C-alpha cells in the first residue's frame, strides 16, 4: 500500500471510529434518559403522543355527537379501520427495517461479515 492509500485508509478509519463513537454516545445517552422499560410508561412521558391522544379523544367525542345515520357511521368506521390497518402495517415494515439495520450494524461492528 503506497503512502497516499495508507493515509486515505487511516483518515477514513479514524472518521469511521469518530462516527461510531458519536453514534454509540448518542445511543447510550438516549437509552440512559429512558427511565422506564415498557411502552405504556414511555407513551405516558412522550408529549407528542399525549397531544395526539388528546386530539383523537376530542375528535371522537365530536364524532359521537354527530347525528349520522347508521350506514354513514358504518362507512366512516370501516374507513378508519382501513387507515389504522395500513398504518399498523407501515409501522411494522419500518420497525423490521430498523431491526435489520441494527443487526447489520452489529454484524459490521463485530466484523462478522
């Protein structure tokens, strides 16, 4: 390996080490900030989730107060069920992709490839 290639390799290796250090430092800090280890407690503490929950509850009360025909309610409820099913599937795909990325990262860090 000539001097330039060695220097380039070393610079890239140092950048990667710095990046990995920052990544793990950020991850560790984030994990340390989470004092609860269950979903319910995490959601209770998440302000964005709580705001969305308040909005959902308010809108549901308004929906219940509407004087809709049974057929209209059924169509709206089927539509919201379809939206929820789509969002649930989307969330699962994203979750699995995240797990796949974590696994790939761990394999790379452990040099198992």
